[in-house]
C-alpha cells in the first residue's frame, strides 16, 4: 500500500510523485491475507500549510492529483513479476476549516489491462436491502413498472430499465428515459437478490 501526494498517472498505471522532495510517499507492506487494516505511520501525512489551497482542492494541470493511494498485489503463482493494482485518485475538500478527501477516479490494473471504475446510477436500488423500514421504491423498471431494473444505459450509466423494455426502447428511440442522453450501448447486469437464511 503506497500513499502518494501530488501524483501523476503515467503509462501502465505507474504513478509519479511530482513533489517528492516536499511531501514524500509512504509505502507500507502487508502480508498475504484479508481483513488487514492500513494505518499510515505517525508524522507521514500531508502538511497542508506547505501548499496553496488551490493545489489541494483541484486536479492540477497535466493531471496531477493531490492524493493517490495505490494498493498492489503480487500473485503467489506468478513468476513473471506481474501484479494487480488498484489506484484511488483524490482531491481534498475544505469544510468548516477541516479537510476531507473526495475520490475523483478509481483505476484497476489487472493482467496488464487498465479499467476505470464508474458508478452506475440506480444500482443500489436494485440490490436487495434487508434493512428494517426499507422501501421498495425505485427497484422497478421505469417503463413497465413491474420488472426489476437490470439494464444500464451507456454512456450516462443510468440503471433504470428491465432488459425487455430496454430492447423495445432501443428500437423506438435512442434516448435514456432518465436524462434523455443518446444511448450508445445497453449493459445488462444480473443482480443477485436471493437471501440465504
């Protein structure tokens, strides 16, 4: 696990700290296994007073992110030195004189392929939530109002229709029923709503 400040993403998910002399990166090794907690060593955090507020609150020119967290896993059965990586790129937000972190982009690097994670709007409504008092509103297709939502409109990423209605809609119009943006593709996502008791 590596925490970098003012990092720029290069090819093959390589991160380069642009102000290493002012704010050094911190790397903490982990043993193989799950359920471990990351705790940054004391005194290794960012010194906010050393930088302009505009540098902390925005992605800088040339794609420099104020905060980058890189988690690397080296598969045990890999002899070629390959690794899988998750990168979280973030900026700081200031509220009531306190700084908070806001994630801007997440990237996965798996088997030499780069994937950028995107939020799907409405997917939380499609996942069965067993909390007491949870309403079923928003789980049904916005077209037929009977089938569960399982199809996402791309590129806007609204998960709002069932697969049957999405196919019919695609033949009749090329607009998302939520935002009216043009539909380039439809992505069906099977959500497991079964409960094991």
